[in-house]
């Protein structure tokens, strides 16, 4: 399994190297006077090391090769100039950005004007806790205060419970904000969403129905200690962690690396000085332990939201591994629907995908634990802004955007709260997937698992209802129960002219009948009959197909170059291929700032300077320290196609005997936004060193079947600092699909 390589976990996700690590407050509130915001172009790991050694603050969550946003004072800027690093000044006064955020006009009505400013957690009238109590006073029939737990410094974590009284057995939705102290916009979301529910109850039919039948638990600020600390003065504004005294001069644990699933893995820090420090053990912090206990005590929690900033992303499990969750298709369906709902409010584009690949690895994150242990639909949200811009360093979202930023995510949370995963008392899941394609003349087994949500499955009530022609009536089959609430039924043989469709039903002990899909029988699961295949897309590379290329991807004639297995000298058929580094030349580059004086006593000379070189590109090879670069097809129409497979000829060389070395991948997307890895070299467990053309075949069925806009891409990288190989050569690309022939 490929893991993203972290260069230095001490400098991750907007790290500030505080002089006041022992908790002292700076007397000088103008800490960032004369600091500038830069965009630095880091061309290799060696340049990253040089940049880190200057002591400048790297704002990117995962420092690496590429475009880095950096806050630098006069001393750091001098060192950056001396090192010869390329940069652009985005803003010449970081202190001005922070002052602007804190410059608030007087508000005469702190309740009505609450969302015009940011607020501290508990400092009297106008604070977040004051506003929560105001909601309880104004809407006593719908909302109550809930005590969740305590912080490391002994503060009480408070939440709101919002619900009506018309239903008895209710599912619950839990929303938490501000696990990371500096993400001030997330401290507003809980109060804003609660206000939306309460003000629209009895007015908006969807809100009214949800509030009557769902419990909403809302915890606006989890990391209260860190959040309050970020308000002390400008020197503490970008504090991220909680306020744990680590007893070594360092302070704080990253609460969103302190959860139990994947704890301590890639994407977390073992050093207490790291901004990603995962703590001494899973749930070592009272904040995360309190949330864990609260969730376990409320077994009806079916949906969980962890609100963060920034990047404008909708995230779901997993964060600790690149493996997709069992319910990946469900997450994708709901995630893309929420993406459209957000865009429909103010036209803001939010990305969507599993945390590991959509943003970066996050071992020990909340989403993975809630999904695995609570079987809840767990989403993370990265709010505005989408990226750095000259007007802010990311976390100082202007107060003028508080209302719009929250308005656009309200429909996404409501949408998730109204899914069958949340609303159904019991639910069908399909660990082995439903049959999409069956052989003519053969029986087909349909397997499922019935999960208790907030009611209990009544044994003997599961059935499968099927028909093979639309004009026929559905035939009911009682499903056979095995262990662990697993059930199955057997569909009888069909022929080429049939169009099988089916749906499932089950009943809870409390008498609730559920359907899968939820709108059955109007919606059903459909099956295609097939046992042969045809080619419906083909590129032999004799002419340039014009695919999108990044980096050294190119269409051309391979030159037989490379430092290990060499490239071919022609395609599998014809001369031309798509390949990586087809004719790259060897270059030897000095490391920036690498002129090292050697003492005279060591040399016998008057003065010696040694220049350290690194092997930048090898002839015909991919590059060291290279990010993933892609060759991408245009949209391919797979409508009406099932059992879609990719097959092509490859000549590949890549050092992949360890997940820490290099990688090559094949990915597929149904929308051009969310990509699924369907093959990767690092999963083979060995270096790939082809010395002849190989036929490679990959199933795309789970992502491409009946999809009108399929894209496929080949990835080269990321790579490490050492051994390089020639990379991909690709020829004779075909897509096939199934057709039916009776035996």
C-alpha cells in the first residue's frame, strides 16, 4: 500500500515555531510586524531542506516539492535570498492581515448581529457559550444544553441537542467544530446551523420534518483551550493543538490525530514538538476521550460531521490508508450530491473524496474511528477559502464571509441527515457488491447484510423481489439467513432476452418496513446478461490521440534509454507510444547552498570549498523527488456498457519494492473530479522491470459501467530521492464490454 512520504513532520499544516512554547503570552502583540507572505517554488527535496532550515513558517499542510506558501521575517527572508530560492511576495505585512481580522466595530445587538464577527468561547455577553444559552432561552421546546466532557485545562465542553417530540426511536446527527484552534470559521458553524434549524422549524417543511424525527447534537468548539489561547494576541493566533503540557518544553496534541483508528500512522507526528503530534496514545486527551464516550453512549448517532478549514473539500474515510471503505460507492453518491448542493448556494466549488487521496493522510482522525466503531456516515468538511490568496494566510477568513461560508454548507448537512443511512431504522449493505453481470442460463446468488441502526432486524422478514421482464409482476423470494444477520437468495437462470431487476425488503422488530433501494419498487437493482466481450474504444498510438499530459509524459518514439531496464525502441505495433521521459538527458546539479568550507588542517591547502551534487535526471528515467504526474484520456462514453475492462500493452520500469520508494498507478474517474486507483505498482511488492511488451488488463466495472463520462489516467510518481527507472511506455489501449451469447 502506497503511503505519502512526509519530509519532516515537525513542519506540517501551518506550523508556527513559537518562542512561547511553555505557554507564556507575548507582551508584544505586534509579533508579525515586518513579516511577509511568500510563494516559494521548491524544485526538489534538497531545496525543501534549505527552506526549512531558514526557520520560515511553511503554511502548506504537507511541505514538499512544488509551490509552498511561507511566512518569513527579515532574517528568514535574507537566508532565502542567500540560498537562491525562487519566490514571489504575496503580501508585505502579515501583521496587517491579523490586525484586520481583529478589527471589529461595535455591535449594539449581540444576538441579532452575532454572525457578523468571530467570538471567544466564554467571555460573557456575545461569546459562543452565551449565544448557545440564548438559543435555549428563545426556543425551549426544541433545544437543550448538553454537557459533553472536559478539556485538558478543565473547561466544560458544551453542546446543543435539537429535536421535536413527534417520534420515539430517532436517529441522531452529531456535528463538531474547531478540533483545531486556529480554524476560527469552524467555531461559527455549529451555532449557525443550530440557528437555521430553530428559525426554520414550522416554516420549512424539510427542516420541520427532520427536527421532528432526528436528534441533532451540535458541539461548536471541541478544542476550547486551544481556541481561547488563539485569542490572546497575534503571536498565538495560529495555534493548532490543544494545551497539553508535554513536560519537555513543548505544548499541545493534535486532537484530530488522537483517535483510535490508524493512530500513530502516516500523517501524524510522534514528536511532541510536531504540529501533528498524535499524543501518548489513542484518546490520551480528555477532549477526544469525551467525544468518544459521548458517541458510544448515543448508539443512535448515524451521521457525524467534523468541521475544519480550509480547502473547500468534502471528505470521508479513510484518512489513515489509501484503501477505500466498504461503502465507497455510497459515500461517492452522497458526496457528489452534497457537492452540487453547496455549489447551488453561492457558486463555490468543493472537491470531494476519501481523506487520504483528496487532501493528505490523516492517521488517527475522527472520521475513520466514527465510521469503523459507530457505523455512522462520517464526513469531514474543509470550509473556505479554497486556497491561499494574497489577502489572507488561509485561516484568517474575513468576518464578512462568515454568513456566506455557513449558508453554503447548510444544505449539504441537511442532505446527509436525510439519507437512508441516517433515516432507516435498519439498513441493507452489500459487502461483496451486488451482481451487475450474470451468465445466461446460470443461477445467481444475491447476498446482503442487514445492519441494525436505531432499531433491530426481525429475523425471517427479509425478502428478494425480482422480475425478468418489465411487463411481469415481481416474484417474492424469502431470503435465507446465515451468521451475523447475513442473508441471501438465488435468482433463477435467465436468457439473453431477459432484463432482470430486483429489490429487497426487511422489517424491524418495532414493525418498520425498509426497502433497498429506498424508493423500491419504483427504483430497482438491474442486472445485465452477458458472457462475451467486444472492443468499443481503441487507440493504437500510430497517430497522436491528443491526450492530456503532465511533466515528461509525451507521445513519440521511444529511444531505448534508461538506467535499469531500458525503454523499447518502438511500440508494440508501429513506432509510436505514450511514454514518460522518452528522451530525457542526464543533468548533474549542485545542491542549493552546498559550498561547504573545509578546514585547512584537513586539506593541506589554503582554502577549499566542496560542492555537493545530486543526480537530477538520469538518461531516459523519471526524476527523483517527483510528484505524481499524469497521462489522461478525454471523456469516454460507456453508456449502456457493462463489465468494462481496460487492456493495453505496457513496457514499465519502476522501483516499487517498498511503499517508500517509487510508484506508478492506473486510475479511473466517472466525473473528472474523484479518482479511484485500480492498479498501482507499489502494491505488487516488487520492482517492475519489463524487458519486453506486456499485456495488462484491469477491470473498471465498478466505476465505468453505464457511465457517459469515464476518464482514465496513468500516473508516474511520486518518487523518492534515490534510484530511478524509465517509467511507463503505453501502446494499443482498448476498452471492452460484455455482450450476451447463449451457451
